[in-house]
C-alpha cells in the first residue's frame, strides 16, 4: 500500500492494521487523517487477502478529537457546503469487520471514530469523552447518536452535556467497550480477535456485520426478516456446505469465501 502522511499501515495473515500517527497533535483528526484512514480502509476492504481491519493509535492517544486548530477558523457556509465530516461514511461503508483498539485518549472525534468500528477493545488506560461542549459546539462525527445507542440516554447526556471523561471500566460496564485488557496486551488482543474473524467465512462475517447494524436501523420485525433472508442466502454458499460438513466430519473447516 502506498505511503500515507498521517497513518501507518500494515497487513499480515489476512489482518490489516491502520495506526494513526500524528504524535505531536495527540492524533487529532484533521482532513488529511480522514482522507488517509478512509482511503486505506477502502483499499483494504477491496483487497481479497484481507479479512479484518484494526484501527489504533498511540499509547497516549487513540485520537484527541477532531483537529481544533483546523476547525477554529471554519465558517458555517464552508462547513455546510463541504458537508464537513461526511467523508467518514466511507469508513462505515467498509464491509469487512473493523476493530478499534483504544489506548489513552479517545475524545470527541476520537471517541466517535472508535465507535465507527464493529468491536471496540480498550486498554485499562483508555479514556473516552465527548468534550465538544467545552468548545461551544457539539459532537459532529456521530457522537450524540452512536454514544446514545451504545450507552443509553442517561449516560450519553451526562457525557455530552458535562464533557467529562469516562474510564475503561465504566465504558465496558456501560456497553461502549467489548473488552478491556492491559495496555501491553491491547494490540495482541486486537490481533487475536482479527485473526479469529479471519479464520471464518468472509461472506458470513460480512452478513453478520450487516445484520447486527440493521438492528440499529429498522424495527425488530424488519430486522428479524432481514436476518432470516440472509440466513436463507447462506444456503447458496460453498462456505455453508463446507462449514456444516466439517462439523459432521469432526474436522476444521476450510472456508474459501465463496
Ligand atoms: N486538536 C488539535 N490539537 C490538539 C488536539 C485537538 N483535538 N488535542 C491535543 N492537541 C495538541 C495540543 O494543542 C498540543 O499541541 P502543542 O504542543 O502544539 O500545544 C498537543 O496536542 C499535546 O496536547 P496537550 O499539551 O494539551 O496534552 P495534555 O496531555 O496536557 O492534554 C488532552 C491532553 C486532555 C487530551 C488535551 O490535549 C485536550 O483536552 N485536547 C482536546 C480534546 C478535545 O476537546 N477534543 C474534541 C475536539 S472537537 C471534536 O472532536 C468534534 C467537533 C465537532 C464540531 C463540528 C464542526 C463542523
């Protein structure tokens, strides 16, 4: 993959890793980071050798928010016409599972980016927050919506109205975080999760992602029907035949993503 200005990329055994790399600005998300992450994620999504993507930051910060210095002179008409931040939908359009691995600060846009993934793994030192209220604005990359769906109205209001930070344990207890690990185990845990996903059928994992995300966008009845139809369609795949044959024959499945 070509060189990027603000991220590092790596790909190994079906797992791609995107590491945000703006240490001097605590990985603040300027437009270049948005372009780099979404370009890399889109390219990995199209790469047949990749089955899962990890997005991570540094020990001190996953990302300390959208870049305040870049935004400080932004005016309404420019932001509105350019639909500022809409470019992040290129990341949520990625069909392969995305794991966000958070060490240190995940604030504002950083917390919002962490929530754009499918599985959020945090170190015991992670700190989440939506401190935009302190700047006289509000979340702009999905925080008021995804945080509310993740942790409910009471805690989301608390976070967004006071701007306070939430530690990893509270975040896990509240449903924002899937797993907490020691900082030195963060990347290995993210890689283990990604490798486990990479060992499955890519068709089935993409369907799981679509089905779970559908739970947030439809009624229960529509979601249940959608899941059922997806299930029916797996019966047309080689991976379903192989997965069930392997179970019956007491051997590991050899999925071919077909
Ligand atoms: N943007 C730009 N630069 C940043 C950011 C940021 N979000 N966060 C940190 N930095 C820079 C600092 O300015 C500093 O740079 P310099 O050395 O040149 O002064 C460097 O990173 C190190 O930061 P600190 O010295 O502040 O480090 P500390 O360890 O003392 O503090 C904190 C760490 C607590 C994380 C602190 O840096 C902080 O509070 N950062 C800002 C957090 C924040 O408010 N994030 C939300 C940003 S707004 C947003 O994400 C969505 C806005 C949506 C608006 C919609 C508009 C269209």
